[in-house]
C-alpha cells in the first residue's frame, strides 16, 4: 500500500491506460521505501505527507518506470535531478553523539 496515489503517478507520466498499473504501484512502493530509508523515517510516518516528499516519490517512480534497466550505454543516475533537494529537509541528522 502506498501513500502516493496511482492516478497522480499516471498523470505525472501522461498515461491513460491501465496496462502497467501493477508495475507503477510497485515503483511507487519502492520510491516511498527508498525515501524513507534516505531520510531515516518511514515515508508514511508523517501525519500529513508533505507535498515535496510526494513530488520526490512521483519523480523517482516515474524515472524508474521510464529507465527500467540499470545497465546501459548512456550515463544515467540512480536518482533524478532535484529529488535529493526535495527530501533533504526531512532527513534525520545523525551525529554519532549519544546523550548521557
């Protein structure tokens, strides 16, 4: 189950068919999990998911839907431009300091 809606991702991709709904739902789930791992807090743990996190999930899922293979002759990045900037404010800081 994802927080980000499938119709919103399909609008992001300009898709009008239902042929890839299962794959798109999977891409959204992976994007939300990746973001949660990156920021150190589950994606859905926010009372109301901020628009910037939803946008980051849409961008990741859309990118991974279009660029399905990790190996290619072209230089690709794992995360599309702008995603890290969208999620950076929500990242948990880890300093290594343990309060006594």
